[in-house]
């Protein structure tokens, strides 16, 4: 398996991603094109020491793969966002 930093490329810093962080406890990351949902989940949990509930992925029009990562209620996404400097 790849290293977590090879799977999770960088977080999205758009207004929508900040709204999702606050409203749905979700973070949005650009991930490696070939990464599976299970690889993304394991990498995220290993890097940030949180519990992931669900991951949705989508390939955008620019050819990037986005992962919408929903966290367990015990782990606020805003805390992870603050650690990343998004808030």
C-alpha cells in the first residue's frame, strides 16, 4: 500500500468544502487517481487519528479525484480543518 501522503494529495479550500465541514462533518480532499475508498479511509485514519464513517469519491471535470470524507460525530471535522489551517 502507498504512504498516506501519496494517497491524500491536499485538502480542498473552497467555500463549499468549509460549509460541508461545519454542516455535515465532512472534509474534501484531492486524492490519488488510482486510490480506492478503503485506501483513502485507512490513510486518513492513520494521518489524523480519527474514525471515518463514509467516503464518497467523484472525478471532476479537471480530471482530479475528490474524496468526500465523513467523520464520526466524536471527531469534529472543524478540528481537523483547524489542524490543516483551513479555518
